[in-house]
């Protein structure tokens, strides 16, 4: 009887051991982590990558991309206990290395903390973020996991001059994304340009190499273009793969987010309509007008019609430009050629205008 009593606790211990050994297979833990999590707040994003989610001592990478603000990225070590994920985060922000502790709370498949709600994603490489382009009114969608290796910079006057020549046409604004490899020297991976359309129409020769970039957008006044590397310039991976992935985004129009200010109708008062003669270029009809409510640093585009003395339409044309800062309420004008026989018939004109904040 005594021997039987000894076997009972031994059997219980064996059963408990076997249950603990096989329990994760039959009853998966609710605290299992995923390898990739993504969170967004407005235009800002965060990406959490865990190398081995089942390890006792967790390691990985964490990115905080704050739209048009200081961002941070780095590596972490951590541990999950009682649905609390505690990370010791070593990060770079504006070129300065710092350390801090981060605590995230696990609830179901999600993690929360730092103001973010992290949701699991299948592939970190498929997560994109919108990179603002500074004075150029567009964002570009790029892979978020590559953010630590990419930096937006304004192009220097020297570099613009070297690209287009000291006396050549120049873009209004330019910017570039510099890629820093794991080995080797940084390279300008993407270059962006904003052009006056009149300049673009002169330089954009399809029979020459496109130093000026490939047009992604245009309106009546401006053209946005982009240029980038086509071949891998590094002998090693993962840099070749990264450059190739960036390249796939460059010429896709869906990669760009248009931030050009929208035009809105404005009230217009026609001040005067008359004609004049230029001995070299011919006869003109001129309409002078006020754009009511236009502000400094705004652009305008207007549709004009000239009528004869009986109110019949003679000719239509368009004009556009920038407001006259610092006196935007001054008189604006638009003119177009007419024939000599039309000059004595001109009686009046009408003007309809739209205005928007200027992008230059």
C-alpha cells in the first residue's frame, strides 16, 4: 500500500510534465507574438519587426516615422510577460543615439502603446509610408522598412548646375532621396523636380536622355517629374534588392500623393477694355480687372471673352500668373491678338477667375 501511495504523486508529476511539454501544441498560447506589426496615426506610421517571436529574449527593429517631424528608428531587446511587451529601445533621431524603455500591451492579435494601435501584417516589406518632398507639393509612397536607409535632401545649386549646365534651364524646386547602403557609398536613388511648364515644353526632348526626369503630373503652369537609378550600383545584397524595390515605386503614378492646392472661384470686377497696336507683333484686345479677395502668394488662372459693341463674342483666351505681392489687390490684365478689322468693333470684356495658394 505504501509503495502504491508513492507511485501516485510520481504519476501526477509525470502527467504534469507531459502536459506542460505538449500543451502549446494542443492549446496555443494567447500570448503568441507575430513577426511584424504596423500602426498609423494620421500620416505618421510605426513598424515593429520581431526576428523570432517565440524566443524568450526578443530582438528586432522599430521605426517611428513622424510625418514632417523628427522621426526615430533603431533596434530593441525585450520580453513578453503577462501580455505586457517591454522593449529596451536603442534608436537614432536626427543623428543622435538615445535609449528608452517602451511598454506595449497585448490584446488578442494587437499591441497598443506610444499612442499607436499595432496590427499584425503578413509582410513588413509591403508596408509603405508617404514621404513629403519639402517645397514640392507631392508625397511619395515608399517601403517603410527601408526608411532608416533613406533621407530626403534638397539638391544644392551646384548639383543642379552640374546636371543642367551653368547657363541651362533650371527647375523651380528640386529634391532627392539619398539611399545609404549596408556597404558602400550613399547614392541619389530618386530625384524630384518641379518645373515651369513653359520651360518643360522646351527641354523635354523624348530623343535625349531624361536628366530632367519623367513627367508624373502637370497643369497649366507647372510640371512635376521624377528620375532615379535603373540598375543596382552595389555588389552585395540586400542593397541590390532594396534599390530594385525603390525603383519599382519611382515611375508608378499611384506612388505619388498630390498636395497641390485646389483652385476656387473668385469674384472679378472688369475695370477697362481697350485695344492697342504693337508695330512688331500686331493688334491686341486688352482686358483689365480686379480679382476680389486674392491674397499675397496666390496664383490665378482666368478665362476672358471680348465682345463687340452689340454684345457678340469676338474672341476668347486665357491668362494666369502669381498675385502681385505685397499688393495683391492691384489691377491684373490679359491680352490677345485680334485682326485690324476687329479693333473698331471691340466694346467690352468678361473675366472669370480661380485662385489657389501658390506652389512656388
